[in-house]
């Protein structure tokens, strides 16, 4: 799989999870909303790491 496609999927998952997490945080259970947002952040950190590794490869 192309890294760019994987990064796009990870970004989409992050955006959807963040929106759902914020909705649940403000409209329902704050603890569950916090956990969902934390998972979304882990997905975003993974995407960012892939972006940085790719840039490192391009610089070499």
C-alpha cells in the first residue's frame, strides 16, 4: 500500500473519531469522550510519524 493512501486513511479516521469524541464529550459521558479523543490523537501521531519518516527518506 502506498504511504500516501495510508496517511489519507489515517487522517480520515482521525477526523471522524475526533468529531465523535467531542460530540460524546459534550453531550454524553465525558470519560468515554476523552478516551475516544485520546485514541484519535494516537492515530494522528501515527500519521505524523509516517510523514516525518517519509520526509527523512526524501532528504537522504
